[in-house]
């Protein structure tokens, strides 16, 4: 039954090297096979555990050294964290200057306040959006340090240039350009930081880095105050801040990118390599995902979805919070600009203290169980926003200030507590995209929603009411975040499994083991909450023709969609010639040679037969000559189509439409043709003609997967068959052996029979 | 391979040059900009964030300046080197008049022109959005030269609160 269940390699591979794969007849030596599978499971679990330890999870019994000791042991200094921290602090300076000196700028330039506010909003928008292209820049090559340094110098120049602006347009250009430059902070900094430090130091390092953010919030107003004391205008202040930013960029100019996953995913790979007995670095021949494919891949990870949802709610709360806080302090406590600046400079101190206290404990929690760190971040969020909501009711200034400080401090600590589990479950080269996505969800989704929502509340209940109302989404975000603790370990294991599998494939390739054309492994697939496929394993070799059988609703067509890229699995992998294409776009898969003929709807009805074929050829980049040759070959194979070449496809009979669908194989010349429900609703004679053509296509070297409900039809043309039921593969073996399994076939026959009774005149399949 | 490396090295420099060009071209200048605070005007009353009752007196001290002053309440001033006509929207009927804007037009929009370093304010619109809020205002004083144009980009800003009968 489990013929090729663990199949990663071709049936001709050495069985002892490939963990018991191959075409084992159903029911034959099951105990040996199960033992082999158990051995594979044990090996996978061992590798997974080793991978978790490489990522810093587990090993809780070992004592955690001080940060200094940990860094000394790994040979990494504090410099990368310091340099990146310095840059993020400088980023805060510029942000503060734009906000605090807004009245001065608008008065000097004669710019209306709404226009200035719009400039600031546009800048925020650019920071949010530009993080995505920056992530795209670093997705193939690890040049995050170069990007960080370059953008740091750029924003130093832009900050200084702000002092020379004479019009709103100049200000807009500078704000947009500076926004684009500072976007690197969102997408690049944290992934670079993670790859620069070993897992046992990461929570403390990220807390250290976040501390600089708070330092920037404190130093910003202070520096502006110093500029005022020195008698400088906003122009002088910006030039001064530009010089400070340039110095910071200079300090950071020694940053170097350690490469993707140096301390985690590469370590996991090393573990697998050493387990496979080989230490030689293998060529990287995987199919790299494009930008949007990576973004989509990330959004398919349950923990990421939950964290991003929580992050959007946090954005809804925090993005407008600072604006409302200023108005609240002004209205409720009569604080002027200077007093508010002092208040804003003091409250981040709570965050610095909190981060200092949290670092080591956070490290321990992550080692024990990443889910605990996620739960802690959820708690911190709820407590933080609760304290902020409570602060507006305080009758005494000191109590109000303490509660605000404590609330903001808790939120400061929550960020690295949430970030480490989030980044750890994602492959290293995708982390920049994740950073950019958090910005989109925080500012783009949450911030916008917050501004829209709070405007109404402010008008009705005043500023205090608006701030208080922020607590509700904050607490809701805490609950959403807490649900991520249920999925984080499974997602971590999935990522490790992918790395392990990738390395196994590389090891097998290096040993000269021939890989099958297509290998689906442990595929899970869901439509929303409804899971359709459960751990499906499915293999097709070069030039092979296999049947995929099963009752209606068994998941056959869904599996085809997963193979062709029309559906993406929630777990497991799809490998084509050894390369992982699980999350590659369907269009690209066509380029690899995977083509699907959907059951009964494989044609464009409003187009003629010849145009159906022609458009397909042009859509896939074939030249006119190749398209014409393909069309002629199609018409040779299907003379009836030639007779109807100028007829609209919608007017063809069902059998002719299937012929046209199959004819696309002559245009596309796929390596793997997936045919869904070939015989559905067709007369036996027509089915016979179509099967002849399928045989002919297969004889030309194209591997074929034939999805059928009709056992007789399928088994008449294939040697190997899979039988699916309720989303699982129940049989994998020779077609002839399937005929000896009445327990499986009965359901199909019964279903066919019932259809036959229901549709008088149709014969059961 | 070497081509790729060379492109990699050039990219940051190119980005920097582009960034500078982008900001230099449209809206920057190096002439007539004030990098050091202008101390010719010092506002004496009301104090920053002070609470006042209407009518009240706005006073300031001017040194090394004998032109006219323009006080804008709750609005941005005109740009440097512009005349007060720039405060009039393009579609305002006043624009057809040669003397536009006249004193009545300006007063209607809470803009005051004076040669004296003081101003007595009789009225100011209520800016409160709800009953709990305070009626906050901001004034900006700029300088006019002899030709009636804004002199430099110096602007002197003060925030204050107006106490209302029902507040």
C-alpha cells in the first residue's frame, strides 16, 4: 500500500540509500517497509531535533552564559548590533525633528499646515512601501549590510539637505527620498542582526538593538533643544542632524553581511550534511522564489498570519497614539511644546529598563519553548495597552506618567519578544520580506484603520476617549497573538523539515541517485478552514503514465492543482526534478514543463479552435513558426479538430473540447501532462479515441498523470496507479494489484453504479 | 562575473548621486536662508501657552527693524518675498480689485498689519471641537519690507489659550 510513500527518488534508485522507496507491490513485505518508514521517521525526528537546537530551541538544561561570554564563544563582537542600533537611533532623530519643528518649518516657508501634514503622511507611506523593493534587492544576494550603509549615507545627506529646502515641493521630494532610504531599517536591519549573531544571544541582541530606538526617542528632542540653545533655526538643526547621521553612517560603514542563515539554517544544513556522511558543500540548484512568491509563501505560514494580524491591530493602536498623546497632554495637563518634548524624552526610559531586564529571561524562554515567548509577548501587549488605557483616567500627573511609561515600556519589550519567534520560523533569505510585510501591516493596514476609526471617536469622546479606546484593539491583538503560540512550534518544524529534505535531496544528487520527475511529499492542502489533502505522497518518473483514482471528493483534482501551482500546500513539498517548486507560480511551472488539462473546461469558448491553440502558444513565448508547427501536429493527431478549425470552441461537443484540451500538449510539449477527468460525460467511443491520443503523447516522452473516476478507463492505459480516499493515498502500486483490492474499488464501483441508476442509460464506470 | 561585481560596486554610489540630484533640482537653495535664529523680535505678551480672555493685548519688542509687522492667527503666513496678495485665494472676487487685499478682507481672516509693536485683539473664532477641549490658538508674526513683501523667512510663533465664558 505504501509503495512510494516516502519517495524522493526514482524507482530505480538503491533502496537502502533512499529509505525504502520504490514500487513495492501492495501488501508485499509490509512489515519490512513499515520498519523502513519507522527508521526514516526516527532519522527525520533526530535531524529535526538537531535543527531545533541549531536554531537555539531546546537544550534548556544547559546554563545560559552572559552575553559577553556567548559572544566571545562565537567570535562575534557587539559591533554589528551597535552599528545598526546607531542607525536606527539616527532615524528616530530625523523623524523627531520633522515632527517637533513642524510649526517652525511651516511658518518659515509659508506652507499650510495640512500640506505639511500630508508630506509627513506621504513620508510614512513611502517608508512602508519602499521596504518591499528593498527586500527584493536583497532576496537573491546577501547584501543587507551594503544596503544599510548606503541608505544610511543617503539619509544623512537628505537630512542635511532638508535645511536648504525653500518650497513645499522640495520638502516633499526630500521627505519621499528620505522615506525610501530609511525603509531599509524595516526590511533589512533585523534579518541582518539575526544572521550576525548565534541563537543563544539573539533575544538579548535584539533587545539591545531595540534599546537604541528608545535612545533615539530620548536624544532627538534633547538634540533639538540643544540646537535651540545654540541659536540655530530649524535649518541649522537639520544640517546639524545631517552631520550626526553621517557620523553614524561612518561608524556603521564596517558592517559586513555574514550571509543568509549563517547561524541557523546553514547550521541545520551542516547537521544534515554530516548525518549524510558528506561534508562537501553542494551546488545550490534550487528553484528560487520570486518576490511575490516569497510574500505569498510567508502569508501561508499560520504563525506569520496571526502575528501580522496582531501587528496590524498594534499599528491601529500605536500609529495614531503619539499624535493623540500630544493632544491629550496639551488639553488635559496643559503641557506646552517644551514640556511635551520632555515627557516624550522620559517615557522611553521605561522601555530601556524593560529591555535590559527582559533580554536574558527572553533568551531562556525561547530556548525552553518559542511558544512561551509568543505567549509572553501577547501578555506584554495586553498589559501595555491596558496601562495606557488606564493612564488617561489618572487624576495625578505622576500616576498618569508612570502608567504611560510602563505601558510604552511593555510594548517596547513586546516587539523583540514577538520578533524572534517570527523570524525564526522563516528561511533566512525571506526575512527581509517579512520585515517589510510587518511594516505594511503595522502602518499601512493598522495605521490607516486607526486614523479613520479614531477620528470619529475623538470628535465624540475627546482625545482621552480616543486613547482609551485604543486599549480595546490592543487587548484583542494580544489574544490574536496568543493564538500564534499554538502554531509556532509546528511552523518551526515545517521549516526545519524543508531544510532537511532539501539537504537530503542534495546529498542524494551528489551520490548520483536519479531523482524522479515529480515527487510530492507529505502534502496538506486546505480551502480556508476545510482541509482537503492529508499528508499525500505522490511520485511520477520520467515518461511514466500513472493513474490517480478515487471517489468523487477524494482530493484528486486538488492534488493536480497543487502540482500545477493553482493551489499551494499548507504543508509538505512538491519537487520537480529535485527542485522544490511548492510555492512557485503556476505560470513558471508551465515553463518548467508542467501542463494541466482541466476536466471539461480546457478551452476558451468564445475563441475559435485554431485561435485557442495559437493564443496558448503565444502566451508561452513560442514563435510563429513553432506555434504553426504545433497546430499542424495537433490537427494531424485530431483530424476532427482540423475540420472545425474556425468553429468557436464553445460550440464543440464535449469530446471535441477534450480533444482540443489534449491538443495543447502538441503546442506546449510538456514534460509532465496532468489530465483531469478525461472521460467525464463522454461516450465510450470518444473516450477510446482520447486514450489513444494520451498513449501517443506519452510515447513521445511526456509523463502523464491521468485523474479518473473510471477505474476501467484508467487501468486500461497505465501501469502504475494511486488510489485516493478522503484526502489520503490509500493505494500506491501496480495497476494490476489495484484490481485485487475490492475493499478499495468497491466504493468507486458503488458510486459509479449509483450514478448509473440516477442517470438511466449511462453505464457505471 | 567581474561585470556583476562592478555593477554591485557602482550601485550604492549611483543611488547616492541620484538621491542628491533628486533633492537639489526642485526645491533647494543656498541663498538667503536663515540658519541662525532671528532675535530681532521678542514676543512679550501673552507668554507661551498662557490663558487669556478677550479682548487682550499682544505685545512684542522689535530691534533693528522699522518696517511693518503682519500677525497671522491660526493660519500659515505668506511665503518669503511674497506680498499679502499671495494670501488671497485665486478664485476670491477680491483679486479683481487693485487694492486687494484691503484691511477689511484681512481682518475678516484674522490677519493684522501694523507698524506698532502691539495689537489689541477684540475677537477670535472659537476653535474648540468639543466642550471638554480648550480653545487653543497660534499666532505668527512676520516682517514686511518697504515694498510690502515678506522680509526673509523669519517667523515668530506663540501659542495661547482663550478662556471662553462657557468653558
